C-alpha cells in the first residue's frame, strides 16, 4: 500500500531554515508527481510546491517563492522541501502528497513552528 512518511519538522526562529523529507513506498516513485502541502490552524490546506518526475517542472506557492526549494531523489524514493528565511506565517503542519487516479494519499504530516 502507499505510504508517505514525513520528517524534519521542528521549532525554528524567524529567519531560520529547515529541511523536510518525505520517503515514499508502495508505488513507482520515479513516475509520480510529488507535492508538499501545509495546513495552519483554522485554515485550509494549501499547495506549497510540486515537482515533476524528473524535477524539470516545479511550481511554488507565491508566498514561498525564493525561500523554499523542492527537490527529489528517485533512487531514494524521497522528496525534499528546503525551507529558508522562515517566517511565523509558515507555521503549519506540512504534508507530503501523491495523487493517483484522482485519489490523494497523504502522510501524517510534520509540524513546523516558526517562533522567537
């Protein structure tokens, strides 16, 4: 079965950095578009970044452009989200996402808290 396991979240001061990882199993990772979403308290889940199978097509939420970088290692079945210059408004639970035949698969999420 599809499994997505996120890691790398934590508490960081404004301006700091974190690197999230999502390790996937149960499907052919190298043929999958992968996405990172986030959900802040009281808000809807939003798409943060997406990456195509070979990393040549990448898209970002406007508010994270220039600060976040999505990447993938198909040999390790892992997608990453490097987050720099973090702001308090980046505080959220971050989820890895895989979609197949209109069905969304999610990890359990990793909490990112940006606070001084």
